[in-house]
């Protein structure tokens, strides 16, 4: 059974989805320590979006993201950034100076780039 505060949070998150529309951002998606581990830096800004995964699993991500990240195995996944256009929907309100939580709906124009590599995207 859900507690009162949990129900209030879920209701607030549901109403937020209608208040702030989904949008497409151009950025870099990477894995990071901490929660959430999947994050998107919106290029040209100081904005970081935290990708909420409903089941906290790799399977929660779009298939094309999983395919590109899993090419080199688990270790390479942590060292590979994905650049592209990401369709995100807010899971929490946008607040200055805070990471905004979003859900990732889709990703297009993806390019994988190894962190620390001196050559261009691969």
C-alpha cells in the first residue's frame, strides 16, 4: 500500500506531465556514478538532465541506445558518450541550478564517441 506522501508525489508528477511539454534536445548522453546514472548534457547550456528509468534497468532505454552502447560490452559502455537528439518528457519541474529529472522517449542521429579519444566520433 502506498503512503500518503508517495501518493502526493505521484499526483504531482502526473500533473506536471501535462504542464510542461515533451521536447527534443541536442546533447551528450553518458553514464555517471550516482543517481540517476544516465544523464544528458544539453549542448550549449549548463543544463544536465537525469534520465529516470522506471525499472532501473538497461532495458528501459530505447533499443537504438542499447544497441549502440552495448557494442563494446559493459566496460566500454561507461567510457562511451552518445551524441544526438533526445526526446525527453519532464518527470519533475525544471529548477535553476538543479538536475531536472526526465524520461527518455526516443533518440535519433546518434553518434558514439569514446571518452578521452582525440579523434572524432566513431
